[in-house]
C-alpha cells in the first residue's frame, strides 16, 4: 500500500486554502461594518466567554458593561496576536519563494488577511472608545510582544499560533454563533473573522508539521521549553490586562464595591481571560492531537505541569 508523501498532501491542502480564501474574501466596510455603529444597549462578549453570570451581585446593566469591556479587550488581543502571526508567516514563506508557488500564495494570502484583521480591530477600538467611559487601558504593546514571541524557535511560535487560530474558531462556534442577545455588529465581526481563520489554522498546521520534520530530539526538547515559556508570557499578559480591566470596571461602574466584590471581579476576569486565551486552546481536541503527535511523554508531562497552575484557576 502506498501513501502520499507529506509534500504531495501539503500541496493539495495549500491549494484548498487558496481556493477557499478566494471564495470567501470579504471587505471590512462592505461586508462587516456596513455603515453601522455598536449598540451599547447590548452585550458584546457572550456569557459563555465573559463568565459575567458568576458575579451574582452585578445588575443587568453592570453585566452588560462587563461584557462590553471584555469584548473590547478581546478585539485588542486579536489585533495584538495577529501582529506576530502575520510576521511569522511572512518569514516562513521564504522557504517557498523558489519552490511550491501555491504554498507561497496560501501564505501570502494569510499574511494579507491578518493585516486586514489588524486594521479592522484597530478601527473597532476607535468605534468602541466613544461609547464607553474614559480610562480604559490596553496594557501590552503589540510590537514589544511580537518581538519577544518571534525570538523563540519557529516550532514554538507555530505551536502558539496554531493554538490561537484553533481557539478563535472554537470560541465562535461554541459561544458566539447562535447568540441573539449580543450586538449584531460585534457578532458579524467574529463571523467574518472566523471564516478566514478557518483557513489560517490549516496553513499553520501544515507549517508546524513541516517545521517539526526538521528537528532532531534535542532541538524539539528545547522547542517544548520555549513553548512553555511562551505560554507563561501569555499568562503574564493576561494577568496584567485582567488587573487593568478590573480597576477600570470598578472605577466606572457607577457604584462602590466592597473588598470581596472587588476580589471577585478581578478573579472572574482573570479566570475568563485564562480560559479565553490559554485553556480553551490547549484543551482543543485538534491542538491536543497535533501536539501529541510531535512530543514524547516526558515533554507532555512538562507542558501539563506548567499549565496546571493556570488551568486550576479556571472554573
């Protein structure tokens, strides 16, 4: 029995990504925004992601603000990660410059779409800001984060990127699609984002597997440690932003909260953000399948040990 080589199989998958990219291509103004503004009478991020229902002492209006605050951070987080995703894919495309031109087109299209997404999310921040109380602060600096991430090996960066692309799809399918209560413009943003991210995840997967085939055991072992470092860095960002958002929410909600309530607001934000940006990705079945096919039991145990303190705070 003969099997197609990875190169042959990858070429067909790259070609499929190009075909779908052409078919679903969308424009931010024409297809997504369509002259609309955000409706601040509606939530942005659904309860399944925001965990707002865990705070029983919040009024309906306060839960809505809590959801809008998280939605704002959610959009800014995607703008941030797409900065280093686009740069990494553009860098990796060098391997295809004088090789498979279909693969090159798939990667150039991915980079172009990530640039479009970044620009869309920057616009959304400008659209959201006037509708919310002043004082919001998105703490991480996209270029500084990108430089830090891109200093790691390609294997580790691609593992993180694949994780992000997969959780963005999982969030849409499980929590955003089918929602009738959230703002329709916010929902459309992530509908169209999901359509293109579905193809990006496939390209990232191919490139991660291609990179894995280049490594020997020692190199892969170092790359696993770098991935653990990257996850720790993401958690550091999550912790900073959760604190900033908790401070903002308690300052602008319009009433005083006691000590335990303030602690609960911060803990809920931290748990929600750890779920959104780390745990939902590392527990994604496809991510687990891909990672498990590349690492050994000892490496898996090291990753699980590093994740345990993060996963343990998510309820």
